[in-house]
């Protein structure tokens, strides 16, 4: 009716200058790659805090009929996202307690394909196996096998639930979707709408809040009367602030993607902290780049409307990435620098660069962010110092260790359980790891598994007092016999006299001795009749090597002798 009476005035969310620039970028960049059979592109720019669509380019040329230019890929197209869906898998993992330092082992692995289906064996974009990779680097470098393992751990239903909560309607965890979508969904095996994928990513940019995309702010009639006006709608909480921060921080970490993209790729925006994720389907029908700051998000797709494959496209180099880079630079021109700030509930810890457990033993370490309460605890079972007996280079026995006859060496022990195996089923994950390990030259990947043979089957350690120590009159003798079998008897002698006999733990007793030096000897026998003995020397209130001084008797004084005088002559009468 309003149209019949003179028309309406519609105020949109579009930034006209940015809209025109975005269209120009898509058109010019697609023209450069048409020889590679890349004939179309689309982009959308969102304000992640409000959901406002600042620019939308549905195709390279709306008026070109050759490839259905009026078809809006952003809102109408159903396209496979490739690796651009991986952040959904990993944020699901964060919801379930996994951390950025969690180690996944990227080795060729066979996964069950389902009833009547062949095994599923994913490969990486570069065709290589990368071995141990912490989650931060697996996501940053977009490693396929690691992503499939991560999905296997969290479960397809949980991942689809998170995707649906993020606004991706085509990935609702319905019975139909759960039956048709397998592990390949984490590599982009399910179709999505571009606007919904961009909106899902906006939750990463907006601290876990997702605002519905909007394009119209107000509608008035010819007289200026407001017919409709959008009221600001607060975003829906779909992720915790901490979960959103971890995804944004990882995907803005230039060093975390260095292995795949290098340090100077088109993904790096100078003087800005910009998170970005690329994606390419394995048949090269779809290529994506989605990047964001807290203030703006840009999503770009390139491909062909007829769904044919592109001849050549490289994630992070060609296709969508150049369009994304130019567009986000335009969008950021008028915006101040703003970084992703760690919210409350995020803590840091030093972790081992290989295992992801707490830093230890002076091994290389790095700082990682964690949702409070998920920091790694306990002993590192992966990156270890093993005790090897000196003579044979095998694992030291308890007796070798008790004697101190061992060296410590650095090793890695890589073990993974297969979530699809039960009972005596083959652990396919471990088989993939073992096959990879067999090709590694680094000796640290090959820890010994056999123990040294030794003729000394029983050894006794004096835990107190220490050998060659000085103690007070009252002290405790504490022994630790070490054997390959159970201890049957322990006898203790002090200066040759039997003082105590033990037939069970604890092997300790209190002693009171007078001042002096003593030899304490322990003898033990185990259930296999192995004998062992050990002795120490101590001093009670004197040094252990104290020697009582010898008293030299003083010589007896000899009286001085005088000569006997001659007899005096008797005078005459």
C-alpha cells in the first residue's frame, strides 16, 4: 500500500563506500584467475557485535547472465566449507575440556567407514604426516588427520550441536544428518550457507555472542513516518568468552600457522591482530577465507556456480585469500586497532613444546592459554627422561637405580587409544603411529623397552643415617632393600653384633648409642634366596672417622746423684 501511495524509504546497514569497494575487489580478482577456471566469487562483511551487514557481494557481476550473476552465493548458495568448518570442531573440544596444548598425533590412520562402507583414510593438504602436534598448531596449520581425530574424540553429534547453536541450520543434529554425515564433516563434508557460516564465526569475534545478520535498519513512507524500525537485539550466548577467545587467539597466531603458510603470508595483517581461517574442498570446488577482529568480519568464497572444479587454487595464496585481504584492509581503514583480550577465566601456564604437559626437566617450553581448571596436571607420560643402565643401554632395574649405576636420557613415548576399538580389536590409531615411528631416525623416538640383565639381584639402601655421617646419641636406622622379588628377611648388625631382624616392612628402628664410631651392616634375603648386604660407618657425637687419641705416658723423674766425698782424715793426738 505504501508503495502505491508514493513509495518507501529503506535505510540499510550497508556502508556504501565499502560495498562498492568490495564489489570492485571481487570483480577484479576473479578476472585475474579465470584462466584457472575460477569464474565466480562472493564476499560479505559483518559487524560481529551487531550482526549488521556492512557489505555483501553475491557474485562477481550481478548483470552477467553467463553464469547466473543474479544468484546470490552469500544467501542462496549451499557450498561445502572445506577446512573452514574446523574451528567448530575445535571449539567443541574446548567445551569438553580439551586445551590448546592437547597433543594429537598426525599420522596416516584408517577409520571405520560404517556398515558396508570402505575405511575412511584422510590425508593432509600437503600429503605429509607431521607426527605429534599440539591442538594450537593442528588448527593453525589446518591439519586434516588431526582434525578428524579430534572429531572422533568429541563425537559427531556434539560437533553438529555446536554448529547448529552457532546458526548453521544445515548442520542440525537431526537423525538424517547423523546418518549421512561421517567424520569427513570436519573437513567440510556438509554443505552450508555462506551467510550462516559468517554469522557462526562472528561469535568467535564477539566473545561468544552471536548476533543475527541484519540488512535493514528502518523503513519510512514518503512523509517520513516510520513503518518499521529495527530495535537492537542483544546477541545470543552460544560460546563462553573463554572458548571464543581461544579460537580467535589461535587463528590470529602467525607462528601457529607457520608450517603451512609461512610467516609472511597474505593472512598476516601488519600492526593488527586478525584471526583468519581458510578452507578448500578436496575436489577444489570451493575455496574460502574468513577473517575477523573484534570489530569486523569478512568472509570470502570463490568457485563456480555450476559446481565444477577449479584447475588451480591454493589456500592462503590464491583464490579467496587475496580478495579477503584487500576487503578487510578496506574495512579496517576507519577502525582503531583492537586486539582480542583474554577474559576472566583464562589463565596461562608454561608447557612442554612436544607433549603439552607442564614444563619440566629443562626441556623446551612455551606459554599457553587455558580455560581455568583445564591446565595440564600430573606427570608427563610422553616426554620423559628414562633411566638406562650404563653397561647395556637398556632400562635400568630397580637394583641399578638403587646403586646409582644408571644414566638419564631423553625419549618420547607416543601412545593413543582408538575410540572405535574394543576388546581385542586392532588399535588403528596406534598402528598408524608405530608405522610412522618406524621411519623416524631421531633416537628419541625409539625408547628402549627391555631391562638390563644384572647379577646383583638385591641391593640395600641406607636411607638414614647417611654413610660417613655424624649423629646424636638417639637416631633411627631406616633401610630400603631393593630386589626383583619380595624381601624375606633383613638383619642389622652394629659393630658386628646382631641388633635387629625384620620379616616385613617397615625396615626401621630406633637406636641409642654412646659416643664413638660404629659400623652398621644390613644383610637381606629375598624369596628367590638372593643375598645382598650393605654397610655404613657413622660417628655418634664425633666424626665418623674419629680416632681416640693415644695417651703417651710421661717419663718418671730420675733423682740427681752426687759423688760420695772421700773420708775425712782423722787428726793425730
